[in-house]
């Protein structure tokens, strides 16, 4: 049996580093076309194995999850931003933090947030311009920041705070773009990009500290200083109560809330941005969505939890959007010991690439994978596929804790926007994608909103 998977021809030393950095999406597509299940190449100093078989994805993320760790290089890059928050922590510490966070994300609590999400969406839609092109990602990001701060920090952010978060995401995200020059440049070198990153990080740290202090102040004025709040069930209140009991430090609280702020809004905003782009390219899908939201939602009314359950086609559209345009486009792991994947021995400490971008579009697991088809998410068709051919929120024990929260929020925002407007795509029907911490459009996705004359239900 071969011990080394095949891979693309590479120059010495740098391997495929420059090809990947130039366009990771094109590179991954080319590797998938040439090698079916697994391939190997070099990224910087690391032997890298790209996994393109859902059985291997299941092994790494679920069945043998303890044998794999977060990639060391990824931890180095992210630790300065997120510290030991839920995204990066491991072992017993991660289990303890996850247990603190879990009640803030259970479906009972999410159901209690539906009306607040609807209220904030309604207020945001009132400010969206009608009849003129605008970059839809910007107001969506503002809205999702507003929602996550209210839901998980237990306070309402002022518009200046929301704008401050949004303005500093670009230099923070740029640090994680695949750039060989940046890879070779130590973070302490005062390059323009390093200065911008450090300034943005300092600003974001200040924003998070201010939000935490506001929540502490609510506790003090309510006579719950030691418990950190009004005995609230938001994530920050739970952390502050643990801090009061000596089970958290102020630094740990800060790290968790920074992770929550960034991870809790970006992917949802991007999913909705890409959904508007897909609707602009597929008017037949938009027409069916309008029919569904008109049938389910009363004009001028916010959706309730029961309404969301009936928005089945809306959910299919969101799932299909995350399939063809996954905001988290790849994950990295490293095996702690030698492992066998797709029949090959993969050495301990090598780099594993687990790419949503590839698996979500792999023709072995998806019929006509380049076609945007929400009906592939009917229950009958979904049951036919390997469950690990699709993992927009990760999978296994470390799957994103906020996946249900995100889907509920996205359904509310999309359904309320379409009950009120007909969006028209005003920018290119094609997308040029930019790899960052998440996958962003390189150019603005502009839409024009046309007010709808919707009849009241009878």
C-alpha cells in the first residue's frame, strides 16, 4: 500500500505556498479535479494533506476527534486576537467553557430572542435605502453585531459601538489572508499592515471591555455585583457569575466575549449577503421565496417561532447558500499520532486541510454541484447524501455552538426583508472571492430594493 498520497508538482522549498496564496479557491478546485479523495502538497514548511472524502472528514471531526488538534500555526495567528476563547481552547478547559456557554444557546432561550431579533431587523430595514444601489453587506453586518451584542452580552450597543466594530474588522481579517510575505514577516516588524492590525486590535479590545463593564454596571445597580448581572441567561452574565465564584478571570471573560463578538456575527452576515447575490441571479428562487413569506407572515408583523418552522423554503435557500458559498471555507487540524486516511499513512504533526469549499462542491457527492438548487434540501434528497459532505458550521463535538442561533437569525432577517422588498442585483452576477478569516466578496455586492405592495392576509 502506498504511504504517500499523490499531489501537484511543486518547486523546492516553497512548495505550493504561492499558488495557494494567489487564489486558494482556484487551487483547491484544481487539486480536487486532479485527485479524488486526498492529495498532499507543501504550505510553507508544512507537509499538507487535503481531505476530500467525507469519510475522512467524519474521522477527523467526529469519530476520532481526540486524535486531532487545532493547527499550531492557526493558534499562533489567532491567539493574539481571541486568546483562549471557545474557538481555540482544548481539553478540560474547553469542556468547562462550553458548559458555561451552552445554556445561552439552547433552543428555549433562542425562542425567547425571536421577538428581539425581529424588532432589531424591523428597525434596520427602516434605514435601508430604497430605489438606489447599496452594498448590502454593510447594513447586514451592523444588524448582526447589534443582535449578537444584545443576545450574548446582555446590553444594547449604541450605533457608534457597532460602527467601531465594523470599521476594525477589515485590518483584523487581513492578517489571516494567505500571504507568503506576511507569513515570513514576524508580527513585531512595524510594517503598515502590522501597525493597522495592532491598532484595530487595541480598538476592539477597548470595545469589548466597555461592553463588559456596561454589563457589570447593570449588576451593581441591580444589587447583583457578585453575580455579574440581573441573574441573566446571556453568555456574559454566566461568565461574570463564574468569575464572581472564582471560576473565571477577567482575561478569560474578555477572550470569550471577543470570540463571541467576531464569530457570532460575521458568518451570518456573509451568508445573508451571499443569499441576496444568489437571489439576484435566480429570479425563480426569489419568486418562490416571496410566495412563501407572503403565505406565512402577516404584513407588518414580525415572525414568531412557529412562523419560522413554516419557512421551509427559506431555510433551504440559506442551506444552499452555505453550500455553494460557505463563509468558513476550510478548517485545519493536525494529528497527534500517525493516522490512516483514505488508505494512506499520514504522519503525526502534519497539516490537514478539511475544506468546506471542496466537499460542498464535490461532484461525487452532489448532483450538478455548481447549480444553485434549494430543492436539494428537501428531506428525501438530503437523506441520500453523506452527512459529512456538508459541514458549514464544522461537525462533531467542536461544531459551532451558535449554529441554531445563526440559522434562526438569518431566517428572520431574510424573511422580513423579502416580505417588504424585492431585491435586484446591481453589481456583477459573478463573484471574486477574497480569503480572510472567513470568505468575503472582493468587491461590494450591491442591490437595489423595490418596495412591495403586499396585501394583508385574510
